């Protein structure tokens, strides 16, 4: 990774942890279950930086959630591993989808951002199911698929749906996109002005 990419990755990690802290304090539903909008930073990283930046950013984004849902929640030490890895999967996936769909390089990229964001959560969703249904019962003697299906899944789908529209707004914002494009100097997220010039 280039120095600028490393700096941006760390910045997104800090942003994600701050977003988690705010949403956790405001939206604490039950012990071990709270609203979490930290993935927004991983989505930004994946869309604009690509899969590698999205993956590493996701790992950093998952640190604070891993602590609060791990040692300070119901996940113990397992949460410190599971949550960062799950968020890293989302960052990686959104980067791969963004590149394959050329989001940012084609007209109406902001519209494509909504399904791309929703689809990118699927690997983390499957991993989180395995985390609750198999890993927690095996290593910790608690958890279970019931908790995931009746509490975590519905909350997560609501969060990702909201974030998908936020990502559409950010990708459709010319100033925001041009700032990040100039920062990364990468072809996977071309500014809207460049698109208009080529048409």
C-alpha cells in the first residue's frame, strides 16, 4: 500500500470506531446488541480504495465493536476476532463489487451503490450467522442461531439499508468523490466530471 492509502485506511478506521461509539451509546438495544453504523467507513474505503483498502479498513473499524461486543459484551475474546474479520469481509466485498461494476466510472453510479452496498454485506452476514450459531456455542457455550435470526439480522439489515442510501448520496456528491479521487489517484473511482467529459 502507498503511504496515502495507509493514512486513509487509518483515518477510516478511526471514523468507523467513532461512528460505532456514537451509535452504540444512542442505540443500545440489549446486552451485546446495539445499533452499529461503523461499517459506513468500510463501505467508503471499499468503494473508493478497492478491496485491499476496504479489507484492512474493515479490520480497524471492527476494533472498538470487537471490544464492546467481545470482552465487555457476550462475545468474550472471540468478539475481538470475529467482529473485525466480519467487517473486513464487507470492506473486501464492496471493493470487489465496486470494481466489477465500475462504480464511479459510469453514469448513474450512485444508483448502483444501493444494491452494491446491500450485496456486499452478504459474506459478513453468513459469517455472523456462523459466529452465533457455531463459534460462540463451541468456544463459549452460549449464543445460538436464535439470537442472530431474531435480533442481530433484522438490526443489521436495517443498518445496511440506511447506509446503502448514504453511500448513494456520497458517491453522487461530486465534491466528495473528487476529493477522494484526487487523494487516491486510482482509476476505480473516477469523478463525475471525468465521466461527463468522456461522454
